[in-house]
């Protein structure tokens, strides 16, 4: 040792994330190839007027004659949600305010297609766009879940979700800039956006969904997706791990376009069939769940020592400590490599892990707060004080406009 120290890591050592990789992980791109091993779903191509509707401010829903149980024209005028027949003022029923126009008149065929697809899938569906599902907006749904029974349920979730906004506006963020020779790669304006409607599974068991990480076409590790402790899961690992390995080797290893990716599977009882749920980019935007991305990137797989040295900032020509001592690889080393059988790590939430007791912090709870509040909290106590001061000023101005009988 010469006393030198390795430079500290200031950013995750990901390989460059390309636009083509993001497109390959889009549901519309991979689903036709793997349709037979995915849960039942229908893909509905989205039109430009509908995408404009999703990007627009506010939530105005079409009149839904098929759902008499939901009345969006109630007296709650502060929700920001209106049907096309509601009057958002709520004060003077005889005022000159006209009803909101029906937004679906701009995409009537698509509206009818979505309603027909819901009926085809049994009347209960789970929506998502090309990459993301509106999991952060379930508080807007009457069922507090992603299960939708009407087109308006779907529209409300999509328009309330930050995850959907990311798909529409920032899907190529953090990608390497396209070169002049890659001008054929799609821009956000010409991405073939689809609404994916999956048939809701009444008996879905969240504890049996797993996320799997693939690097250089090697299944490196896997973990449960639902971050709760389940006492029965450790006993299933000897059954689940070889099932997932076999599924990967036979179905995904040599057929997916990229060598690095993340995929999600569901293995319902009696744990004999693996269903492909999703494919995600090998990128920081994908949640590593129980792992951290740094430990995944630094994991050493079979024959991956050179790769591991590279991402840790050591040149391929430099040797690890073992090679320095031995003067290079020996025949014994080769024999050992042939005998080694790589087993991907299968990580679960343990009984004593903090994740197992996060009952008071629902997932995606930060997405339920106004952005101004989240931004102010980043400034600490001073930022929150400044925000509260501005809020009081706004409320005083509003009270002055409303008059002495105005509602606070």
C-alpha cells in the first residue's frame, strides 16, 4: 500500500442512460414480446388532444352517466375537481358562470374505447402509462386504491399523479444528450403514449411481488416489493429463488434489448408460475427498495470482477489485491471459477428492520402535499416561517375581497 486513498464517490457510478433504453422499458415496447407471461392487459393508444388534457391544469371530468353514485357537482368548490356539468362558483346559482365544457368532446372515440375496455376486462381495472402507475394519487380515488371502475376514475388518478407528470414531461431527464447520429430516437413530443389497463386481480397478494436487478445479463439480486415484514416469506425463498432464476434464464436473459434492466414479477400460490409485471430502466429513477443503488452497482457477479473494479474507479488494467499477490490469474483460479455457482441475493424485510414498522408514514405521502409546502420545508424553520407569512397575507387579501360575510 502506498498510502494513497481512493477518491470519494460524489455520484452513483451508473453507465450512461440512453433514450433508447428508456423506450425499451416502455410497456408498449416490451409487452407484445412477453404478452403470454404478463397478467391480462389492454393497451389503448393515446391521442394528442387527450395528452393535452392530461397536461392541462385543474381536473375537469366528462359527465359520467354510467356512474350515478359519484356526484362531482357537489357544493365542495375547493377541491379543484369538477364535472363538465358542475358550477365551480357554488355561490350564485343564477350567475353568468357557464358549466365547464365536456373535455371528452376533443377525444370522443378514445373516451368510448376506454369505457369499452373497462367493460371487456370485467369492470375493474388498474391504469398506468408507458412507464408509471399513479400510485401516488390513490388518495383521490374513492377506494383509496388504483382500482378503477369508470373512465372518470382513471382520468382523476392520471391528472392527480406526479408520476404520470414525469412520464409526460421528464421521461428523458438524466439521459445522455442524443448525438447527431441518433436523431432517429424519439423526443417527448413523438413518444407513442399508451394507456395500459390491466385487469384487477381480486386475490392479489402484494407480499408475493418481487423486484429483480439484472446487470450484464446476470440476475444479480432480488427483493420483495411490499416493504412489510411477512413471517412466511423466508420459508419460501428456496422455492421462489430458483423459480425466478429459471424464468429469467428462459424468458428474459437473451430476449430483452438491453443488458442492464430491472424487472418485477408476481408469483401467486401455489408458486409454480411466474408472471412478468413490469420492466424498469437501469437508472437512479427506479426505486431499489430494500437495497441501495450503490451496493447494487458494487456487487460482484460471476465473472464480473473487471466490471466491479471499473465502477469503483479502478481502471480495467489495474488488478485487485489478489492478482497483485499472485502475479495474475492462475490455473487454480480458473478451476475455482468453474466450480463456483453464483446465487443471486434474495433480500427480504426482516422483523427488526425499520421498514417493517413504518405504519405512520404511508408511501408516496410527500406527493400528497402542495409543492410550495415541500419547497418551503427544504429551507428549514426559516423557510417554513416565510411560507406561513406569505400564506397569512394571501388569506387576509382573500378575506378583504370576499367582504365581511366572506367565507374564511
